[in-house]
């Protein structure tokens, strides 16, 4: 079974990751991992740090000549901006006057600053924000890109894109394949399907930046050719849709997750929500619609997985809200850290990669997965069994 852990601070020397359970024999395309990292740094509305960082992945374990060994993969991403923070964020040296230059004592509303300081007893809230920063998601993107290559070897494809920015909802184009969606969203810097909305959204972002404010939005992920029966109805903690929703909610700034029609299904009749069942030779069982987003009873049903995530606006405001100093308790404006006007575009990539991780996790715990060839054979046999049910 796949599992992973990340470590590192936003302005520390590097981000680190360990991923276990990747099958042996998987040929990794490093350029695709680096392309995903570059995509995460792009998108309209990003801040100045992205001009400093040029993220690339380094493997220090578990890979030989580009092929996985079955042992843990050890990954690092260097933080180039650390050179400007080397004394402030030095992991070894003792506290001195330099360490207090960027001290944070006025927490930002909506961030982890205050509660994190209260929980862990920090008097410099930089100890909180450095780890709670979305910079950590760079490593999750790298790990997700590895899992996405594994899924591709099992004929499973997925994509994440932006469905809404601020109050602008982008027109959907129904019945598109993952490949068609990828082709469309690569034509603009917002990862949206309908390019007629690009100019209006650019103007919204620029005006929001002038106002010292931030924007959120809605992200949609679609995964195709996922086998039916992943997860289980037998217990609450084996329902895969719950695990998937929890993983997406674990991404910075995500405040809502829905699968399929989600909350809109609550206002419709059952006849408008349930997906009628069909059987056709030679493909076997299918549904005539996909309002439930590829899930029934907490299990995948063979239809495309459809999951949406609502991202709140970024908490760091250049016109900060009221806060108070944790030492003096004097009410003041919150401190300001370098930030983006919106990070909805990179967030769509992060959500896509996190969904890829969860799919790879449940597949490797469901099927024997020590070796990629054996895993492919097991899944092919399983798909044939379901087709003949």
C-alpha cells in the first residue's frame, strides 16, 4: 500500500518527501514530474516568489536508472529562496538577533498563525506559518505526479481544472474526455475550458490585486476508466469517497468538497439524481448518467470520478484585517507576508495530484502490487471478471 510523508518549511533549505509502496519496475519520466512542478508555479495571479523558485525534483533513494526498485522513494526539492533566509531559517544555529528580523507576532485572520501558536506554544508565529504555507504542496505535486504515471500504466487518466474564480463561473462543456479537457485548458493561463472568460477574469484578478484583496474559486477533477468496486460499503472508514473527500479537504485553503452533483443534488428529486443502470455487450455494466460522480455505497461504480473543491481566498491580505499582538495584546493590523492574489490555478494541479495519490493508494491496497507487471495483470483480470458478472 502506498503511503507518504513530507517535511520542510517554506523558506527552509528544501522540501523532502518519502513515498512507500510504489511497485517495482515502474519507469518514471522525470521530465513529467518537473513539468507538473512548473505548472504548479504558473497561472495568472501568482506572486513574486514564483520568479525565484524553479522547482525540480531530486531522487535520493528508491530509483535506479529511472526505474523504481520497490523500496521507499526519497525526494527533495530545493528552496532557492532560502539563500535570502539562510540566517533566519537556519536549522542548526542558535537564536540571535538575525533570527528576530522577520518575527511574526500579529497573526493573520484565516491562517494557522494564531491557533498554531496557541497549540504548540510558539512565541514567534513564523514557526507556524513556515510549515502551514502552501509551499508544502510542491512535494505533494511531485508525489502525485509519480502516482499519476502509475495510474497511466493501468489505463487510468485524470485532470484537474478551474471551474470558477471569484464570482465568475466558467461555462462547462459536457461529455468531454480527459484528453479533450487537457487540450482546452492548456490554451490559457487560467486552466479553464471556455477561453471567452479569460479577459474578464484577468481584469477581476488585477482589480482585486489593486484593492489589496484575494480571490478563491472552485476546482473540478475528473478521473476516467477507474475500475468499479474500489472501497467498500461494509464500514464507514472503508468508503472510498469519504477517504477521497478527506484527502482533498487536507489541501491548504480548501473549505468544501463535493462528489458528482454534490450539494445541488439535495434540491432535486431522486429520479433526477440516481443514475439508471444499463448493460451492453461487450462492455458490460454502465450508467446512463453520472450525477453521483462515479460512486455508489462508498464504492467506485466504473463511471468517471467527478470531485469538486471550493477554495477560500488566500488569508494574506495586502490591506490587512484587524488582529492583535500576541505579546502586548494591543489590537493592530495583521502582519503581511508575500503572497498571491489568487492561487486557484496551482490549486487545481494540487487537487488533481492528491486525487491521483488516493487512487494509487487504494489500488495498491486492493491488488497485489509489489511489481508493476503483476499489478497490471491483476487489474486486467479483475476488469474482465466484472465485465462478465
